[in-house]
C-alpha cells in the first residue's frame, strides 16, 4: 500500500462514490420525496460534488428547492407528476430507462443486453428485489448495482484485501464502459429533449457527468495502488 495519507485520500474517494451512486439510484428509482430533495441540496452533497469539480451539476435542483420552500405541497406534487410522466406512464415514455431499448434494433426491453447485465449481477449474487417484474437493465437497478459494488470496494479496502479490491474496481469500470456509458448519454439526450421539470434536468445532468468522471476516479485509484 501507499502512504497513510494516500490511504486516507482513497478512503474518501471510495466513500464519495458509494454516497453518490446511492443518491443517483434513489433519484431515478423512486418517486421524489422531501427528504431526498433535501439531501440533494445538502452541504454533504455539495462537498461530495466539489471533490470531483461537479459542484455546479445540481444548480437546477437548488433552484427547485427554493420553489419548494415557498410552496412545499404544490412544488412536490408538480415534480411527482413529472416523475410519473417520465418514468412510469401510462403514456409513451419520452426516455425509456432501460438499456436494452437503446442497444437493440427492436428497441424493446428484456433483450440480450438484459441477460448480459444479469450475468454481471449474478457474479456478485446481486438479485434485485423486483427482478421478476422489472427488467434487470433498468437505470435504477444498474445504479443500485454500482452502489453495492462501491460499498463492497470500501469493505475490501478497509480489510486491506487489495486483490479483491482491484477486482471489484475493474468490474465496475467494465460495467461502466460496457453498459451504463453505452446508453445513458442517449437516454439523457432523449430526456432533455422532452423538456422535463428543472429538477430532472438537474438530476440527469449530474448523472451523465458523474459516470464519465467515475471512470477517471477508478483509474486514478488503481494507478495509485
């Protein structure tokens, strides 16, 4: 291992990755809740983003938070209605949140790419709670997988199991390059074209910027070992 100072730096980066993946998973996987919005606007989140020079990513979310303070019930209802329009339906979704839609000619879910994602999950015994009812390659599930691996990476690093630690980070990098970064840019573009509420414009802006940044963070950590 490197010096104690470098170990501390790596530990901070690892904790930051776990925190941000959890935040993104919750933002895309659940109807907006007051607590989630406050966390997005918290000093902790701002500090986490500043560590990666992404502190301006959630400016639009902060603008929405000001509206929320003025009229909490109406503002929360507005963004929840938008969540339904963008991710649930019943009308055609402007940006379907499934990888297979973007990587298959048929633009359907439960395609070959879905099975490839499932293989990645099963390597770590990761089985989504709604796996029988939701395609494995839903954005929120892929982000949840990255969150869980980030947590496992933290544990391996703390235990000084560097072989396992490296393997997890390499698998995360592979999942980013072979899955999330293959389709999320187009998903983000489609979502932005739908002229979503400022809250979701902010969230999707953070998503696409963070995924690209995380590749660099993983490389930086692996190189430093």
